[in-house]
C-alpha cells in the first residue's frame, strides 16, 4: 500500500486541501518533511510551505480506507515587493582555484537584495563580499546561522529527533493535553504511544502497523488507535504555535545545502547595485593543439591553438554572463568564519606518493663557457620534419590537413602578476556543465631538437617554441600533430607556463633512431699548494670527465641537446664536439649537430675544488702524500722534502732518548731487586759480597745512562727547534 502526502496551499488565509499524492519511498517521506519553500514566479513571488504531515493507513479485512492525521501545519507568506533578486552578470575564474562572481540588480530607493548561495561558499562570501552602489550605502548583510536546529527547538517541548516517526513525536509530547477527533473523540494528557501489529497473536505474526495511544482523561485512562482517528491536535494554542515556529525554522534553515543572504541597500533614485564576492571554484585548465612546421629550418613557424576547459559549479545556470579567465598564482586561503569555532589539534596530513612524470622544461640561463673553447660546429642541414618517434605515417598522396580557426578569440590583457583572457560575448552554460572555449590561435617560432638526458640510450624528440607574442601562455598540456597526411598525431607534451619573450622545450616522444653511449670517469689531483706561517694550504680538484658518443639516424640529420648534471658551484667545460646551449637548475645543456649517419664524440668535464689547511708541525702524514704527488710545484716539493728530513732527524733523536729512558728504568728495577736480596743475606755470606759488587755496577750504569739521556734530550730539543724554524721560514 502507498501512503499519501497532503499538499497545502498557503496563499489563502486558511488551509485548503489541493490534492493527494502517493509516494513509495521512506526517503521521499523524509525529504518532504524538510522540503524547502519554493517561489511562485507567476504569482508575485510568494513562497509556499509544506506542512508536517503524518500519513497513516488502516487495512481491514473487508476494505481499505485512507485517513490523514493533521499535526501542526506551518506555512509562510513572503511579500516579494520588498525583495529584489540579484542576477549573475560577470564571472572571473582564476588559476588560483577561486572565482570572482558579480551580480546586479536594478533598484529604486532603499531595497532588500536576496542571494541564494551554496553552504560551502558562505565562508568565502563572508570574507570577500563587496557591494558597489553609486547612490546608496550598505545597510547590512544578514543570513541564517550555520546550524539553527537545536536553537529553533529551544522553545518547543520536543526536539528535532522527535520528527523521526509519529510514535517518537507523540512520546515527545508526554504530559501535553491532546484533542482527538474521529469515531472515538476524546481529550486528555498524553501518557504513551506504542507500536503494535493488527491481529498479532505472537511476536512471529506480521500484520498492518498500528499505533496505540494512551491518554489520561477526566474520567480515567483512555486509549485509541492513531490510524483510526481523524485528527490529533495539541489543545494549547500557545504550545501549538511554538511547535509551528520550530518546524518553520527547521524547514527554512536545517536540512538545506544553501543559505539565503539578505543585503540591505539604503539610497534614493533608480540605480544599479552590484554585489561581488570571491569563492572557491574549479580550476580552469588549458589545453593546446600544436601543429608542427612542415620543415625544420630557420624561421619555421608552428600553429598553436589554445583552449580553456572550465566548469560551471555555481549551482545556477549562466545566462549571458561575461566570463574572464585569470592565469596567475595569487595568494588564496579560506577561513571558517561561518563556523562555531573550537580550538583543535593540528592534523598531520597523510603523505601520498604521486605519479612520476617527465620534468617540465624551465627557463634556461645563458651558458658560461670556462676553459677550452668549443670547436666550431657545422650548420645543420635542412631536415624533413618527419615523426622522429617512429609514429605511423600516412600513405603517400594523403591530403594536407589544416586546423580550423575559432570564430572569435579571447581578448588578452597582460598584468604585472597575471594574464587575463576575456571571452568575447556573453557565455551561456548550464549549471554542472563543462565547456571548452578557444582563447588563442596563432603561429609561433618552433624548431625540432633531440633532448638527451644523461645516461639515456636514446634522446627525446622535442620542439623548442618561443613566445614572441604580447601575452604569457598559461601552463597546460599539448597535443602535437604533423601537418602531413591524415594520420598526424605524434605525441603529447606539457608546458609549465611561458612568459613573453622566453622559450621552452616540449618533449613529446622517444627518438629511437638516435643512439647515445655515455662514459664517465672521476680523478683527484692537487691543483695548488701554498705555505705561510706554519700552515700549508692545498686545493684538491676532483674532475669528472664525460665522453658521449652519438650516432645519428642513417637518413636524417639531428640537432641534439645533451643535458649533463652540473652540481652547484661547478661549471661544465667543453673540450670538443659540442657548444654550450644554456643552463637550467642542476644541469648544463650542450648542442651538437650531426649529419645523416654521422657519429660524433663529445668531450667535457666538471671540476670540484676543495681547499684544505694543515699545520706543518702536527700533520706529518700529509708530507709523504704531497711529496709523491706529481702535480705539486717543484718549490713546494723541495721545501716539504727538507721539512720531512728535519722531522725524521727529530724523530730519531726522540727515539734515542726514549730508548735510553727505557734502559734506565730497567736498571733501576734491577737495583731495587739487588737491595732487597742484600738485606735478606747475612753479611758474612759470600753471596752478600757478590750482590754488593752487582749493586755497585748498577749504580755506575745509572750514572752513565742519566748523562746519555740528558745529551739525547738536548739533541731532540735542538732538532725540534730546527724544525720549527724551518716551518716558520717555509714559504711558497
């Protein structure tokens, strides 16, 4: 069985039954309980409201009948004579992820302007809304709170949770005086409402749902079945009015994903009032179509056509909107102004690994050539613009194709921080729809090159374009076409934005016909050495040598750009086979040109210089390393060799002194042993006499060693003094 929904027309002073509508879904019932008011444009803009209805059914054995129980109904009448609708006239979408939307309304005197906006835009609107009124002033801006549900029911005996079912609603009114009309009219205070099944003998039986309600009347307890009653009403008019106000607030504000913003404009005379704000908007994207030049020669031009892909996510149709697209990187942020705010703990984002993509080309600096000059390279031979990635070509005699031009192009304005594209004519785009509109169509200088990244066996086919126009090109993706034949697609590329007067490389395919063989070698040598004030300063040079062998296709010439890593502070020096072509972050580019079938060898190197300082008196091990180094100058080698000899002499004297000290220590230990034995042997014993002679010899040896140690220490001191003097005097 399908329950029914009662529609109420609130345009009259009373309630008029205008129709019954069947419905099937509990979800539909829930939506209808909270359905927003709708504006009747054909009848003065009055707003309608659906009352809260409880629709019930009773099924008997011999008949079906439909009954409606009318609980408090609420309706609203809004006089549109004091409200003026704002109409969207202008929109500007920014590549910063926001949009500027401007509405207009024609008013006469003071007026109230209304604007329905999505709930998720209210924070941005409160942050950025601005009113333009040449002959008036802003009287105030007002909108409902973010969540007024509990506040709306603060004056009612029930809460919003009581609206889930008739049983919950009635149980929320316990103790309230109710009036029941129908076959068994009665009045009493509500005690309880409970569910039951018609004709159920045990819990397993299923029957039609029923609701038994118990009242405490003047004559005692009374019960009735809700589905059998014609109407159940709250007896107290004041309490009934409070419930109606709560339901009206719930219908108006809660359960809606939009808010109605009211703007009061105080002024005189007829005029146009404009209201603008900045809010989050989908990022508009740029896509390009690039038709490569037919020949790869000096001054060749490529056909570039740019399109902007955008979405209307405002929730309203665009009818004759003036649309602009901003390319820049403005600072944008959002603050939760519309939210009841609590201090929260910081949230650490989950790190997500992104997909790997080829790098986008950035601005190249002019080359800085250091060391040997590059050998002169022959000019490139004219090359047919074939699909060097080995793409399928059209059959001979296939017709030439030319890309259609757009009817109109966007007007471009170049600012200090952004480029603005204004779409000509009014834009019509339905809410939620996506559009792709042309923003430019022109020819730009283009040249084909092969970009070789270090260690890659094949270069990447690329086209170098130059922006010789009067406006920047936004970042976007490109689809590349060859103008010859019907099968003309050759690859995709990415552009990271191209300011006026700059050029970029756009890799689009792998050049499988050109091969490269990369060889690297690393060596360390002493670049220079100096000594002064007892300190030795050396510069060690670490050189990385690059040897690249390039083989061009058998039937096609090539211009190859070699991109070689260049760490910070180092410069790539070309020895032969190429010329500098520019520098980017962390790498240097070299250009070389090859005829068809030619093999070219490119030699280059980078140097890393490290400075080290040594104290000549302490850092002895470095002496031998520096003397043996073949790169050190002769004066430095002679001076260091002399220091090494003095250091060796000092070491020999110190070693002799230490040896004598060790021997003296042994003799003194032996003397101690002899003295102990003499004390233990009787004086008239022959052993005693022998021990006395040994003790005398030990004393003589101690005296000799002491004198020798004194002489050895003096010699060591003299040797050290000679070393110190030589260290201080050493200078080269």
